[in-house]
C-alpha cells in the first residue's frame, strides 16, 4: 500500500498519485509532453477512484503522469495531468499495479495534515 500526506485534499491527492507512479517507474525520467483531463465524481472514495482513473490511463494508453493541477470540491475532482507515453528505452517498469482498492482505505486528520492509506492490487 501507499501512505500520502497533504495540508489539504488537493495536496493529498497529488502526493498519492506521485506515490502510486513511483512504484511503477522512475518519475525523474518522465516529462510533461502531453496532457490528459480527468473528472471524477463520487464523494467519500474520490481518492481511490482518482487513482484507478490514473491506472486506467496507464493500462490503456501507457500514459505516465508527472504533473498535476487538481481541484477537489463538492465530491468532485477536476484534474489536468501532464506526462508522456511510456518509452521502454527511457522509462523502466518496476511493478505493474492493477488497482487501488478499498481494503483498509482511509483518510484521516493527523496533526496539521491529512493522511491517506490506500492498498494496491499488484
């Protein structure tokens, strides 16, 4: 699983996305060459659904995100995602992640920050 932290939901979601893709490849090798737009609606489990949307982009297009502009409000996420298509000569693959799961999923306040715990199906 992954744990991510953020001062607010936006930072928490961005950090969780970086944590997810750092398990898949070396993000230092990825540049912001293309953009994708993702919209997610669903209240309480927005983070899991958002991460699964990113995994879907990876699975279907081999798109690797490296930058995020996210708005989280009213049970909805609007995200502009920068990244590039996987190049086997440039982007090593560490693990294939199948899904973010609801198993022990949580978002909690921890001091001044939010803490998310998400388990992944590898």
